[in-house]
C-alpha cells in the first residue's frame, strides 16, 4: 500500500508511515466502507465508487475501450458461430443444408372436425442424423388474421433421411373459426 499523505510505498500491514509518520491503522483496521465509496486497491484510501482515477495515488480505474470493443466483438462472433445450432427451417427456404423440409404437395392440408383443427402433411429429415425428438408447430388464424392458437405434432426417433407423416392438432375452443394457418417452426434435437 501507499501512504495517503506522502505517497511512500509501505508494507500492507504497516501502522505508521516510515517517511512521514502518518498513522495508517485506521486504513488497515477499518473494514466497513461507507455507501457509495470503495477502497483504492493501491493506496487503500476511500474514494468514490464511481471514481475513474484515485485522487490520492493516481490509480486508473477506467475501463480500457479496446478491451470493451474486443469483448463486444467476441460476443458477436460467438453469436454468429452459434447460429447453426439454433437454425429453424421455413417452408419457403431453398437451402440444401436444411435439417427438415415440409413437403408442399397435395397431401399438405388443414381441416376442422368441430373439436380440433388438424394439419396433415409430410416432413423429411435431410440429414444423416437420427433426431431423438422433432416437433412441427403451426400458427392458426381467424378470418381477420388474428392468431387463435397453435397446432403441434411431435415425433420421437425421427430417422436419418426419413419421412414423417405428421398430424398437428390445435385446440382453439371453436376450431371452425380457423380460416388460415402458417408454419411457425420445425425443431429437432
């Protein structure tokens, strides 16, 4: 530590400054720090919690902007690299690297039986990986475009390069009010 009076460097356990005789025992023994204050790591004097520089010894507490920028870019790069893990398919996408594809042929349909709204179709697993769980979710809308709910189906053990005939069900109260639906997501792990 440093003497707050003459800035002489001293052992951390010194009770008095060897250069000017300043009593340092109050700095060492005083463990309580008033609200809004902190102890300087260099001279052990109390300074404002928001102080950028210690007024007693000149210790710099400013955050290095280069480190802040580096941390920001590391987070952005990490987010970009993690995107493939969270990639969700869309029915209009044409990338060949999609995990799943909703087959838009004549078998893809939605209907109501008065109890629930059902959407039937096929999804292919475009990977060489078996998925222990996969789920398809559709948003359900009324004639005005207001969302009424969702229709969901899931499968366990979706085989690599396999095709799944799904039947998603939506329980919206009055399934006859459902006029349109849209694929929300296909997920799997």
